[in-house]
C-alpha cells in the first residue's frame, strides 16, 4: 500500500477550472444538432470529466497499480453491460401496428 498523497491547491484549482470549461463545452455542444453524434460527443466529454475526478479527487493517480487494474476491469464490464443491450436495441426492426 502506498502512503497518503497530498495534492496541492494549485492542482485542485486547475482541475476545477478544467471541469468548468468542460461543462460549458457540454452545454455549447448540446445547443448544436450533430445528429447521432450528439450522444457520442456528450459521452466523450463526460468521460474526460469522470477521468479527471477519478484521477485527482479520488486519488487513483497516486495510488498503486492494482487499484488502477480493478478500476479498469470494472469500467470495461460497465461498458460491456451497456453495449450489449444498446446493440440489441439498435438492430431491432420497427414493426408497424395493424390496430
């Protein structure tokens, strides 16, 4: 186990400003219609913001490598569990009701 790491206020301020800028970017991206890419753009921006929070505020940047492995494997399975139903829904054929 590694010891406790103290993060400077300067680093927290940089991350905070980055999160604010990414939030503004999310709002600006939502104002434009990119079609099917809207969801992908929003998820990419959210992933970057989540990565900053996980790395700095949760301290995984300064943690041992086993924690990163556990985080990576868990994120892989979350993506997998969301991808399979999304693929199923995306490949369905719409049926018109005869009623």
